[in-house]
């Protein structure tokens, strides 16, 4: 049972074109910059937007066949949709929020509430059944919304920024819990997120969308090891250089060169980890085959280091320790020498 997407639609200035399959027992994370079409794609799957061309099908049944094809309304698609702000009903307590989807399907009230309580137990919130949504923390509200989505017996599960409203201090724990809960659902799961860690932890596969187009699909490892765009490189925290390779030398669009350990010829993408870049106050000697001078344009804090952005022949980001900043005198405007071994540059055909 898979969710098959092959459609196009126009939404204002956005032209969305999607060709993608999401299999059962699989979580696909959809990532991309703001305005790329992530939420628009979820709304089309849910039936909240009609497509212009193509089809959306679930387990062989067409949910949307375009303007002249079949169309299954949202309430008949059996989709569990977890919205970014959770959208719990303020006038219903937690138990009746979860029971709502079952009642909408014609389930008797007593049976719906019994099943809802079972779902609340699964997300460890049975003790909050009589609480009102305003009494819940962000993490609790997220779990109630997930229980409500799963209680509806969906064929597919859609989650739009499910951790966006969660406090940073709770994000790690709730991310782990969400991954466990998603694993209990047997159908296709699509998660929209702007957070790289959310995508890498929750997803079996990642699809990158930019300007309405799917530009890269792969496992987290594949995405990290071979980013196909500047956005993806920034997302995973590596440098991406485009150019043309010949005789072990990449020539970039601005005419700069990088010596690499790559025998191929033609357009390539070079990936450079920020920690592979060595910094020196004076021109270094020794084995590095790539050495040039560059200017510091930004110093940004990261989890356990500083990320230093350089403007130079090849604009790059390097990672350093807090101590190295003082030792090297790294401030905006400072000029340093960068050294990079050819073997530290991963190259793939573009």
C-alpha cells in the first residue's frame, strides 16, 4: 500500500510539480525553504486543494485525478492530519478531542470514548483525559493531536511541522517519542519540517523541494553525503562547490580552482566538511594542495563550535573551537589562510 503522487498545481506564484511515491511503513520527511511548496503539497494530498494535472492515489485508488478525473473529498480520504498548531477543539476536553474523528465516522459515543482512552494511554496521557486544551503544555497538545490523528484509522498520516510549537528544552525528548509513535502506524507517513535534525531522526527517506520541484530524494545518509543544492548543503552543515573537473582540478564558475582526488571529467559537485578546513595566520607550508587567503565575513555560534564564514576565491564555512578563535584572532574583517587537502573533498558528478 503506497501513496503515489504525480501532479502539478498552481498556487499564486508557486507552480508545484511532484513525482513521488511513499511506501507503507515509511516516513518521508519533506524539507525545503519557506515558500517552496511543502505545505501546499500536504494540502493537495489531504484534498484541501485540487490539482491541475496528474493524479494522487492511495493503494491504487485515485483520490484526485485532476479537473476531469475522480475526486475523493477530504473527509472520505482516511487521512490523519497533524497541523503545525495542533488545532485542538477548545470546547472539548482531551478525551472528546481524540474521540471526535471516531464520532465523525459514525462510532457510538461510548465506543468512541473507549477507543480514545486507549489512544491516550498509548501516548501516556490517560491522566489528562478530562483536561482542556488550554491546560496542556505544547508537548502534551502535540501528543493529543497525534492520538486524534491515529484514532481515525487513517490510511496515510500527514504531519505539518509537528515539533514547531514545542519548547526547545523538550524537543529532543518529544522527537524521540514521535519517532516511536510513528513506527506504530503501518501506512505511509509524510512529515513536513524545516529542521534538519527532525528530518534526519524521524525519516526513513528525505525529499528536498525547492521552488515547487523535488530536487533530491534519498536516505538521510545519502542526502548528507551528496547534497545537490546550496540549500541542502546548508541544511546538513557542509560546503557545496559546483564546477567542472578536468585532470584532478575543479574550476568553479568564477574561475577559481580546487585540486581534488577525482579522476572524472565534466560538471561536478564537491562537498567539503567545515572541519576539514585548516586555518592559519600565515601562509602554511606542507602537504595541503589547496591554499588561499580569505576574509572573515561572519562568526556564528553552533552547538559545540563556531562557524566562520569566509569570502574569497572559494567562499566557504569552517568550524573552529572557541579557543581557536582567540588564538587566531578571528573577527569579522580578519584575513586568514585556508588550507584544504585534496583527499578531504568529496566529488560526485553533477
